[in-house]
């Protein structure tokens, strides 16, 4: 069932901080996300973007502050979260079909096989089959779902992984660099797909991204991590020269190209954040 905005926030971070050994990865993260909002976590490599996602899942403890996810402490509502970790590569000869990858989103935690002819299993199996067909249609992957996943393109594989994350009808999607290693057309297609799911079904999306450009038109808010700190707000409030200069503690310039793409200039790693890594 589609959820409407306006109720309690799905995600709240208050002065959250994470430490790795003696190193403070980030601190002072404050964020409130409503149901059905699309949020990007941005920043250079190595600043702890993926760690933020793991903190939302309760896999990494906070050094300070608090996190509430779907009204509960981090880690206690994971059954209502669809999680897509950083992109996996599939061996070309892997015989597993795309539809099998999607089905893992429903029964990947179960062991063994049902007894033949068990009525309860048959009803459950029919319901699962219907849900798998539903999410395959949602991501427009029906035409290649029966092919071995290792023989599919990167964009096709990523659509199947998004379908897997959606199979159990989550209220929230946590996506760690889902556009990484995809070419620009597939980046745009997958970003549009995720936004459509977010809007149509009221699923809250938190996406770690290296390049904001394929998703900037879909975003409600962003979290930008750098230099041990973080800022959050709407894209216009965060991705600008004044805000990023304050975050980095040095002069940063945000440029807009004629086609609307953003380029961040000034910090050694900053230009890659919003540049086209697939350009020739």
C-alpha cells in the first residue's frame, strides 16, 4: 500500500557521529526524512558514506548522538528495510537466473525445501511467485528474468538487484552506490526507476552516490560528508560554493554546466564527486 507523507519521520539522526578506531569519520549529522523522500549521501571516497548506511542498519555503533529508523532504534526495524550493498559482480558462467536472484529477496534467509504437496507451502509459493512477477514488472525486467544473471548487462543486473531489495515490500530502501560502474544511459535509467518507486509507493530511499548528476533532479535532500563533518538539507542548500567551502574549510567552487550538470572544484578529491567518471 502506498504511504502518504505527513506522519512521523521515517528517519531521524540527531548529532550522530561515528568513529573508526581513533579516527572520527563524521560527526554532527542531523537529518529528518519523511516517508517517500529521496535522500542522497554524497562526498569524496573514504569519508564514511557507506558507514552511514551501516549505522542506519545498526551494524556500526555511534560514537555520539542517536538514530531512529521507522520509529525504532537503528537495527530494530531491518525487516522493513530493503538493502542493496555496493555493486557485486556476477561470474559470466553463473547458472543462476535473474528470477532466482529476485526470489532471494523473499526467501534468502530460509533453509531447506518444502515437503512435496504441502498445501501451506503451495499457497505461500503462489504468493511468492506473484510477488516476484510484480517486482519484475515494476523494474521492467520481465524480458530477461529467465536468463543466467552472469550473461546480463550491468544495467540489467542492477534492475534485478533493485527488484530483489523490493521483493519483501520494504518501507525503506538503503542503496550503496547502485549507479557505480554503470554507463551514463544506465545510470539515468536506474535513477529514474528508483525515483518512480519512491514516489509511486511511498518508499523512503537513502542512496549513497559518488556523482550527484544522474539523481539531482529527483532528490528531496542530501547529506554531504567531508573533512570529518557533514551538512544536510535540500540540494540547493547544500551543493553550493558557500556551504561546501564552510564544510571543507577551504575555498570550494560549485559550477553549473550548460546542460545543468554540477562540477565541484577546489578540493583534491572534490572534482570527481560530480564529474563524469565514464567519459572517454
